[in-house]
């Protein structure tokens, strides 16, 4: 048994005791210290069928904590290791991190670098991990001095961390946001320009003035189409999200006339070598104080209450869930 938030089709979300099996082959039991609230967790709380694929379900696509038991077989982690896991089906097709303990696939666990304490790891969470994956994907295509790099959904979790990571590497970052009242905060993270997202969100011409050397997009839809249309020759755009729309109403013109690359980003099934590389880079590139400025910590009960706000795009930055012992 473990104490956990439980979402089900038959009752409102609640904190209750949940049965937890012993770790099977290839699994580890983690004593959870922190999780976080991501866009997907908001969808799980609303029982969105694309996310909540278990009924009932413990939400929480992030787990941070210490390995306390291992199932049979060979593992790359040991009991006592401080670990992080983002995605891998947690909080979607298997119970997630909004719990005192979680049984997780051990092959996707990353041992946390010493520079990252548990609460910082949760503040990074899937959103920050995905921002790091986006920057890693962009780097071979776009040098820091190549020109302005756009970050859409800038006030969100992925966007906020992407701004800080890009600025730390010397990129000139333009932040696109619907909340221009957050301009000061986005500039503190490292944005040199802030634009209103309404300039990008309506359907536009298939080719536009070549503006961006690259972009990190987490909103999709007409915004992503406009970003592709305004990317310079040889530039690249990462796509990880659909906060505006899952549709992509574009043409092949940016690809065949300007050799623009569209780079897909998936954190859920990232292989462990890429996970380790991303977390090593997060340890060196991300200033904990910068992220702390856009992070708040809540209880599991409070996390249940803010899911809808996250999906509505009303939450700025990152929300950490502290798991009571
Ligand atoms: N592929 C992956 O592995 C992966 C991993 C993590 C997240 N994601 C996806 O990436 C997206 C962002 O995740 P997140 O954790 O950063 O979410 P988040 O914290 O909720 O941020 C999303 C941001 O998108 C912007 N936005 C919301 N509605 C919009 C609209 N209608 N039009 C344009 N912009 C809009 C808002 O930014 P402003 O207020 O600044 O405009 C909002 O803060 C989500 O779709 C999520 O599912 C994918």
C-alpha cells in the first residue's frame, strides 16, 4: 500500500491508499520525494482518454526519489541511488509520481548528478527535460551566433526552461507569449526580445520574411506553421507540443526552398543514454536560482486543484509537488 493521489472514472480525484505490487523483473521501487505538475498531468486529472489510459490512475509523469528495492534481474541502478524518471508511461499507462512510493521501469532511471538536488530535479521535470532534448536537437543545426532563436509557449514549463538553456549557451532568444505581463520574468530567464503570441497564432502565408535561425516550439498549430515559414535557410525548428493545436497547417515550401528542418521531440520513450546526456547537460547549463524564480511548490492536494489551470495555460513556469513522508 502507498498513499497517493488517485484519479478514477467513478469518483473525483482524492488522496487515498493504493495497492502497490512488489517490483517485478526490470522494475524498481522508488521512495518518492518530489513529482511535478505538467500539462499532461492536468489532462490526466481531467481523465483525458489520450493520457489517462489506466482506470484508476495515480497521476504524475515525473518521479524523483531514492531506489528502495529492485525486482529480479540486472539493473544499472542500486538501492540507495537518487534517481529521476520522466515519462516512460508514468501517470499514463502505469501509476505515476504523485505517491509516497512508485514502481517504475528501472531501465529508464537516471541517477541524478550531485549538482541536482531532488527538488531542483522535480522543478526541471518532464518540461525541463523536454526543453533540454529540444536544445540538444537544435544545436547541430543552429550555432549560438546564427541569429535569433524563437521560443513559443514561453511562459510555460518547456518554454521557460528552453529560454534559460538557450541563453546560457549564448543564443539570442526571442520569447513568444500570450502573457506579455510576464515580460520581466522572461527577460530574467534570458530572453532578449518578447513578442505577443497573437502575431504568430493566426494562419499566415506559406513563406514569410526569413527571421529565425531556429525555434523551440511547444504549441503546434498555426503558430508552428508560421514559425516554419519565417525560418532562415538551413535553420531548424523543434516540435514537442500541441498547446495551441495538434494540426500542422503548413506546406512543403519551407523545407524545399529554405532547407528548414522540423525536428520531432519525444521525452516519454527517450532511450536511457539520451536521458543521461540530457540530465548531465541540465546539471551544467541550468542555473537553479533562475528556475527557482519561476517555480512554486505545492502539496498533492493543491496539485489536484491546479490541473485545470495548467491545461488552460494559466500557470507560469514550473510547479513542484512535495510528497509528504
Ligand atoms: N513531446 C514531449 O515529450 C513533450 C514533453 C513535455 C511537454 N510536451 C507538450 O508540450 C506542450 C507544453 O508543455 P508545458 O509543460 O510547457 O505546458 P504549460 O506549462 O502548460 O505551457 C504551455 C504554454 O503554451 C502556451 N499556450 C497555451 N495555450 C496556447 C494557445 N492556444 N496558443 C498558443 N500558445 C498557447 C502558453 O504560453 P504563453 O502563456 O507564454 O503564451 C502556455 O504557458 C504541451 O502540449 C505538452 O503536452 C510534450
